[in-house]
């Protein structure tokens, strides 16, 4: 759910990363996969491009916990399967959520089609407005924003459900713990001190693109200071 900025040049080594040792580049990820020995370099590039966070849930990624995800699934469009603009880094193989027996991100997405909000810059939280399609709740969960138009609420519900963005034991709990750690110092503050503190936290998070679960936190703090 973070905006992935692809509005710059294709990395100069991109083609080399998707060329096999014997010089084959079929533009077919599936066919070449076992022979692409520099895929970690491509993965590393994508992770850095995303400020170290999963494109879907904004959990922190490393080379070993990330996989290369095709926004348009490779089963639907082979020609896009090694295209820079179609690839992002996401969580690879997280533990199963005991509540619904599901993992999250790549493992749950499979070949299902999703509304492509991660490529839309105007679906973000800004200094003055929450343009995202989500509401952030204090229990760590994310839900579809009530005010979004009817035609979009079903695809956004599907985005949250298919990717299991409210994976209870990892994503929802981690977000709640992080939120409560940040708001802990404000416990005994007066109303106006609290609102100044929340404003400062909102701007701190807005200015740091590497903060885990960043969009959830921006939506939550934004809501507390009147940015909806
Ligand atoms: Zn993820």
C-alpha cells in the first residue's frame, strides 16, 4: 500500500540481471528463473527503491524475507514478467496466521488481480489530506475508508482481504504495538500537549520514508490532528 516511485530511469544493469549466464534473455521470468544468478541484485534494487519496506504491507524487508512480485501476474502477461515497471519487492513467506490459516502478501496474492493502488502517487497521505483508501484503527487493523466511492470499496476490501493485510499475529499486532509505543509518552499530557505531540509525530513519520507500517501510522496520526 505504499506508493512505489518508478518515475525514474530503468536501472542500467536491469537487463543484465535478467540475462542468463549463457546470454539468453527471453523476457519470460518463469522460463529463465533457475538460471538467473543475479536476481538478488534486482531484488536488492527493488528493496532500496521501496525504502526497505514491502510494497503491500510496509513491513521491513531483507533479501531473505523478500520476493520479487509481479504486479500484473506472470500468468496473465509473460511479456511484463521481467519488466522493471511491473516488479516490486514484497514479503516472501511469512508464518501462517492461526486465526484464518493465511499468510500475507506474496503467498496469499498468487495470481489474483488487485486494484493497483501502489502505483498511484495521488493515493497517499499528504501534509493536508488522507488521499489513501484506508482507515487506521487503534487495534492495529486497517479497513476501507467509509468515505470512498461505492465502486472502489469492493476492490479495496479485496486488496485488504486477498493480501491478508490484517494478519493478526504479525501485521495487526505489530502495528498496534508500534502505535502504542509511540503514543505512550502522551498518556498524561493535556489535550493541547497531546495534539502538539501527535502533530510532531505525524510530521516525523511523513519525513521519514523508512518507517515500518508508515502509511498506517500516517493515517492514524493524521486522523487525530484533523487530516482525513
Ligand atoms: Zn508485506
